[in-house]
C-alpha cells in the first residue's frame, strides 16, 4: 500500500515548505518508492501560498482518507499571532490517525498549539525559536537543529530545511541509499554542516536586571576587552559566584559562555565585512587564529574561511562566473570571488 | 517600476524549479525589494507540475506584458526528447524583449534549442550536462558549476540550484546584503562549497577504441594498482606519446588525469561505504591521507571527512536527533551518527 502523506496547508502557507518536501517525495517515486500526496486545508478547495501562487484541489481532514504521515507546513503568521482554531482542529484530526507527524518551519507552532510537542524536543525557524520556547515552555526547543525527531514527531528548521526533513523520512522508509540518490537529483546535501546556527544572527537576550545591564552593554561595546569572571564581577561590584547566578537566571548560561557567544557574533560580522581572519581573531577578542578556528568549529561546524565563503556573495572563483548586469550581448569578463 | 519576472512553465515542469526562485523573490519583497511574478505557458491556463500539483493562472507570452527577467524552468522530458516547438516559440517571444534570461536545470535545453547559448558558457543538471554538450556542440557546458552567467544569460545546475541562481539575480539587483538576508530566511547557503561536482557520480566514458578498452577495464578493476604512463603504455603495447594521443581523442584528458578521476570516484564510493580515510587512501591508489585530501579539495572543494558527513545519512551527531520509526508515543533513544 502506497505511503500516504497529507500536507496541512492554509492561506499564506510558505510555498517552499510544501513544494520542497513534495519534490523529494516525487523523486522517491521515480526511484520506485511511490508516495501518495494529499493537500489538506480547513475548508478544502484553493489556498493562496506565500508567493501568491494558488494551491488548488485541497481537501478537508474528513475528506482526506487514510494519512500515514502528516506534514504541517509553515507560514509567516503562525509565529506572529495565535494559531487559528480551524487550523488547529484540522491538524488534530489528521495527526490523531497518522503514524508520523512532521512540521516544517513555523508549522511547529501548530503542533505545539495542540500540546503535541509538550515534553518533546523540537525545531523551528531560527528567527522564531525564542518565541516558540516562550509561548510553549513545555517544548524543548533546539534552536540549532535542522530537524529533530522525538517519538512519532519530527520538526524542522526554516523553509528549505523541509527538504532535509523529508529526506530523513525517506531514509527511514527506504534507507540511506535512496535518500542519497534523491539528494543528488535535487542537488542538495543529505546533511548540512553546522546546523541552523550558521544562519542565525543571535542577539543576546536583553537582561531585565539593572545590575547586569551596564555589564552587558560594556561587553557588547568592546567584545575584545578583558571580560573574565573576576574583572566582570569587580565591575558589577558583586562576587563571582553571585554574578554567575545572575547570568544563569537572566541569560541561561555562564558569564564565560555568554562572552564567547558575543565574541563569536562579532567575529561573524567582521568576517562578512571582509576583515582578514587574523584581524577578526584580534578584534573579536579571541586573540589567535587557532582559537577563532576552534570556536567556529565548535559552534558553527565550519572554519572562519569556509564560513565567509558561504555567506559573502553568490559569486565564486570556481563553479560560477559572472559579468555585470545589465550586459546584453557577448561573453563578458569574470568577476573573481 | 517593479522588476517583473516571467517564469516559462509547461506540463511536467519541476515544481521546485519554479517554487524555489519564487520564494526567493517573495522574500526579497518582504525586505522592500518587490518583484512582480508572472507564469507564462504556451497556451495559458493551468499546467501540471512534476508533483501533480497544478499551477493555475498562467498566461501566454502575448498576454504577459513587460518582462524584465525570463526564467525558464526545467522538467524531465526536456533532456529526454526534442523540445516542443510551442515551448520554444513561447520562450523566444519573451526572451527577445527581456533584459535578462535565466534557466534552471534542464531549462537550459530550451535556451540552447533556440541557439541563445551558442558560443556561451552554460550550466545544467549534472546528469544531463553530457547530453546538452553533445546535442548542442556550440554551447560550452560547465558540468561542475552551480550557476553560470554569460552576457545577459544565466543558467543553473539542477533543481535546488534555481534558488542559488535567483539569489545571484537579487544580489545583482540589490547587493550582497539583501541576498544574504534572504538566504538566511530560507536557511540556505549563499554560496555552496564544491560546486555541482560534489553531486555527480561520474562514470568514465566508455572508450570505443579497441586498444583502450582492456586498459580502461584493468584500471577500473583495480584503481589502486600501478597505472603510471610507462606501465600503461607497455600494457597497451604502444608508445607513451601514442597512448596520450588516444586518451585525448577518446576521453578528452590525459592518462594521468583520467586515472586520478577513476581513483577519486572509487574513493568517494569507499568513503560512503564507511571505510576509514586511511583505508580509502590506500585502496583507491592515492596512498596517503594527505594526497587524498589534496585531490578532494581540488576536485570537490571539500575534505574527505566533510564529504562523507554530507552524503552518508541525514542523521547527525549534532543538530539532529532521531529515534526509530514507527515509534508512536514517548520520546525515544537517540541514534548517533
């Protein structure tokens, strides 16, 4: 019996959250592993996707028949306002009878809204991970994960991560070889380096405590200065132990780890602004290239040089050649990377 | 005046070739850089995409109005059979008046069929690069490129590379900062490591020459054996110079480069089969880990270890946690990578 996948969709659904997974499943079919796809919405009929492109032929939960895997797609409004009661009811109806329940991007807000992720680990778009955690404190949000599985629930990071998630489902159903062949067809990696943390631009949470505020401001203003525990405690006129307690309460981490994170964010910005690795290491407070490299590998799963290449420009010294636009006519010179 | 992008689509069009670029342009709009999207088909109305999902509301070339950028999407049949006259005519009509003409994946076959890529560099899906080059000998196909620009023409590699291509268009129109913000929203890299060569499974072209055939078979059978030029020439009972000429004529490369390519392909397979880097270096004929690493960096833009991680499985030791399926109910144990 062909495995049936039901996509829960709605007006404003992110098209790529639907089309990416659908393309993975289509390619699985070409390899001899067919999946039945059905689009499910609260009222059936047509829904309007993020790009304006309509999705027609959707059915209601009642009309969807058997659904083995449910996939709830994301959309901008899910993180910005309470989830519609109708969308919740639709999702509950199909999730109840499915053996596997997945969400892409902000689709996690729908599953969380139904309490299905309580006590579970979950992923969502990096931009909304904090909101999901605050709105649903019983969900253990993993902000860096590309996708997370917990029991019969699988949740993914933002938008294109739906492709990664669906490859993982196919891998479960048909093995890593099938997933690899599909990834090659789609020209995507089976597993991405560094997880979602590579994409975030994490701003340190603003501390509400009047005591921490000036300390945090001084670290943010000059990350390369000396910010070890004793000097920070002295600046705040508290004991190191009390300062550590305050950091835990306000920022959920230790002073040293928080300072490292601020320096890493600063280093990422400097790198993308075109500074040399050595200059970045010095001005971000890491000192040596080797320390910078170690911190990058630990937090982002990549080196400073590879990170910069990945995020600086679409133009590469190999694999891409470009000329200026608009430049009709003949072949033009290459712009190096 | 809003930049207008016309997507040329048809029955069987790969949905992700359309929806990926459309999502990039939608995100550009959210950043204050709006694009008008219009779907164009030979007859207008509805077309059926690869996944079965219909695309409705397409218009004819005549009805499309002004089009600044044309983007021709791909589809399986474009590489497999001659391109429909209607699709060619539709594309010609919109391409003539556009300042920029792009193709995703096998969409390059449409542009090449119109002669628009003659004398130009171009990219297409790795699986069809050889076919494009054979069918259109005046096109300079770059098999490893993710996207290639030549004059007002931009062509991309397969399927998901349409996202990369569209980020490059936005970068041209609105700068690298805008492209980077969109890439972050979509959770994709702005520039991918290693180009398309990471995805191909290059089989050495079968030599038609009776003299090369047994030599090629012996290298393929045991890539790690000694295959330097003198010993290969001795085995074929020809002079080294004549052997080099034969390789050029039959395989378009030197004996040494061809042997290196065979060893690289063998090494990739052994790595994905789970062999250690040292074992792979020895059994593929590269000898040392360092040589293997150098060859990987030169051809694939990555290290053997990173290559394996990227292609072995969707399950990662960080960023993803998984349990067995179907496993309804409670949180389950993690399977490490």
